């Protein structure tokens, strides 16, 4: 059943990617990921969850350079609240979702948000339109005063987690 779900989701991702603004423009940098996540946190802090729909807009300001900001909730289990590319994942219990190395990366994303400045998690995940997995690194942190977390990620094979965590200090 998980395999069928993955195949369906992968097909959706491929079709969305082929028709999405994610393929346009320069690739996002790790610095931009931190900046956009921080902007999203400030925005949600001011506007509240009534504005979450904006994070699902593929042509909106939260989608840029081959990536996007997502909003998640870690309690009672890791789940996505917004996702512009894979809306079918919204609301599902993602505590059992793992990469091909057995890494439960949604649990790790929740764990790094225990640090007030958030943190980075690395995992293997296929780039949109590809079958083989690549190294993806995602930054995530709490949205103060809410039960939510904001994050974004990029595909990068070179930058170390140590260097990434210096960016978010």
C-alpha cells in the first residue's frame, strides 16, 4: 500500500513539476532558505493561520528557485499543514515516512525545532521529475506562539550540516 501511495505521489509530483514555476529561475541557496523561512515565521506571526492557503500557491511568493516554504505541525505527530507541490501529504501522519536509508526525516525536522534557532536535516529524496534520490537539506524552525513549524529545503551535495547550522545562528 505504501508503494502504491509512493507511485501515485511520484506521478503527481512529476506532472506538477512539469507544469510548475519550480523549474524556472536560479536555484535557491541555503542563505535564501533561512531568510524565506524567517520571513514566513514573521508573516504567520502577524497574520495567523488564516493565511496558510498562500503557502499552497505554486505561483505565490513562498515558491522560488526550485524550492518552497512548507508549514508543518509536530504534535500529536509530524504532519504537513501546507505543501504547494504535494497537497495530498497535508494532514497525514508522516512519522513513518523515511528515505531509502531508513532515515525518518520528519521526526528529525521536529527534533531540530526544539532549538530556538531551528536547524537543518539531511536526507535522500528524488528531485522533482527524477527517480534516483539526491541529497536534500531542509531547514526548519518553530513559529513562536503557535503549534506550527516552517521549513524549506534545497538539493545540495557539497555543503556540510556544520556549515549550514552556522547560517541559522
